[in-house]
């Protein structure tokens, strides 16, 4: 997904079960200033054709909302927005390579699949995944590697300082610090006067830069940063506060 698409869909994001954000096209264009008027209209047309957004004409303005399909794509792109982390209890699953099969002597295919699914290699042939491996991985192991791997759950880390280990391996400290900085930026941007939010030209430039930073850090978050850094504002709240500057 290209960056301008990421920013547009992120700006339209709303919590599951809540009323969808509606954003005027003029306000939406504000967060992708590098696009020409024609380029912006073309992108909106493409996204609507792909069923990731919907448009509505109301009181002389065109409003844009994210579709259910668009929300799923966004959560796939930015795992931290997925609701699955809200109930995650911190348990991990582990997959260990044993004797390699003849068709994949170096486990190259399975290794590539695990890494593409976001699993972490903690040593040669040992991978862990938060909350369990995907159904794609499990099915592949059951059909092709049934005698060649071990898969089990990790309920308690008896010796390793699990949180420190995970924080280091996934680079979560940098993610948490960036979230904190973005949260502060959003707070500074929000100016209210009798309930009306007004942005100066300078703030509009800052708004675009905050969306840039947010996209970059969300790409670095495997999804569970705030589980290990509960002091940091929940990323969904940060996104929704930022989106309140342009949504209606």
C-alpha cells in the first residue's frame, strides 16, 4: 500500500462499532499536499473503485468514509489497530525445526513463510509468535511438516526476562517513544474554541507531518507495543484524536 493511501485510510479510521468518520474531500486533501488536484481526485476514484472508501454528497460537499473492506486492509497494514490485541494475554507460541524434509532440506520455504507472518527468530530454527501462529502456518505444518517441526505454547518465561527480551528484539522502546511524541504533537495541534476546532496554515503543515510520523511508526509496531508500555497512550486513541481535527 502506497504512503498516500495509508495516510488517507488512516485519517478515515474509526473504532469498530462506532459511527464512521466522514471527512470533506477538501480537508482530506490537506494531508496529502504533494498530490495535485488531479492526482488527488484520481486517487479517490481508484480507492472508491476498489471499495476501500465510500463517498457521499451532502449539503454541497463531498464526504469520504472508510469501508469495512478498507478497515480490514488498514488493520492488515498496521497490526496495532487490530482489535485482537485488546484481549491478548501476553502468551506466545514457539515453533522449532527438527529434521528437515527432503523437499525443503534447509527449511527455506517455511522460514520465509514464518518471517513474512511476523514471527521472530530467537535462535537458529526456533521461532516465536505472539498469540499463536497464523492458520496459514499451522496448516502448512500439518500438511507438509508434520514430522519435522514442534509447535507449542509458552505460558510462562521461567528464566528469561521476557519483556526486556521482546522489547529489544522488536525495537519496541523506539516505537513507544515515537508514540509518546506523536501523542504530544496531537495534543498541541488540538485547539478548541466553543467546541470548534480551527487549524492555522502552520498547523495544517504540522498535521501532515504528524500523519507522516504516525504511518512510519505504525509500520514498525508489530501490534503489541502498548502491551509492554502501558504508560503510553493507546495508539487507537492517538489516531482518533488526530482524526478529530478533520472529521465530522
